[in-house]
């Protein structure tokens, strides 16, 4: 995986590239920079609302941070987007994960 710095450099030229934004969110999460990662997942969803992987990964991070309520919200948004684009596989994965979070 490219370094955070390399991804940020690429984003300077292509700030609305959904894959670069998602990649940066994942790299930031791996580096333990949780708040920055969450912001970048949000940016990814803003650029491309139907990029459902961002909702799922955001929910995973939120759950790891002990923010289960927010994780549920991210999953519910992701499920709505997956349904809109007919992505039954992603919708099912997110529903399963949502069930593990309880209420």
C-alpha cells in the first residue's frame, strides 16, 4: 500500500478521486489516526454516495472506537445506498454486521 504521504500527494492533483480518498482513509486507520480516517471515509461518501465499502469500513472503525450507535448509523446509510444500486451482496454483509452490533 502506498504511504499516506504519497496518497496525499496524489490527492492534491485529484482531490475528488474516490479510490484515493478511500485508500487514504484505510491508510490513516492502519496508522491509528482514527479521527482523520473517519473524516476521509465521510469525504469518500460525499464524493460517491454509492461507494458502499466506505460505509462498511467506517462502521468497523467506529465500532472499534466504542461508538456502536454511530457504527449502526453508518451501516444503515450503507444499506440504503447498496439497495439503491442493487448491490445485494454488500447489503447482506452490512445487515449481518448490523445484527452483531445489537441495539
